[in-house]
């Protein structure tokens, strides 16, 4: 599978595992260390569309920043979507990782073995 980009955190074991799979398969990809180069709100919206997920589904709610923001009390309706996306853009540590984008326009939240197998 030809990947075009991985939103990567080298400190995360799941992120390192996904990157290893990309390297094993010889995929041509760009590594984006999203904590150093955070995605914009528009990029997060695009990622969500490709993933078929809502922002609360890719939010790390156990992070200290999430607790400080009180995210656990936020609504999870279409009307709340912009607030979540703004929080992810402002606090990229809250974004689940890794997210792998493929050349054919798909995206994967590559956190489990089944998803990693899809990348192989």
C-alpha cells in the first residue's frame, strides 16, 4: 500500500509500530511529527472525512490537557463538532495517533493489529 503521510509521534509505541509496517512494505511516505507541526482545523476536517469519524472519536480524552479543558463534559453532536476540531488543532497532543493517509485518498487510525494488517 502506498502511503503518502503518517501523523507520527516517535514517543508512541503504536505510532512507531505503524511506521515500521510502512517501512517493511517499502511504502513511500512523509513523516509528519504532528506535535511539532500541528495540523490546521482544515486538515483535521479533511482527516475526519477520510477516516469516516467524528472529532471526539480521535480525541485522547485521558490526556491532562483534555481534563483541563473539561472535554469529558462536552457534547457530541454535529453542533459541537467545531469546538472539538478547534481543540484538536490547538492541542495536537489530544489527537489519537498514528493516522496514516494513503495515496488513494483513504486514511487509517492505525492503532490496532487489524488496521496495521490493512497497511501491509
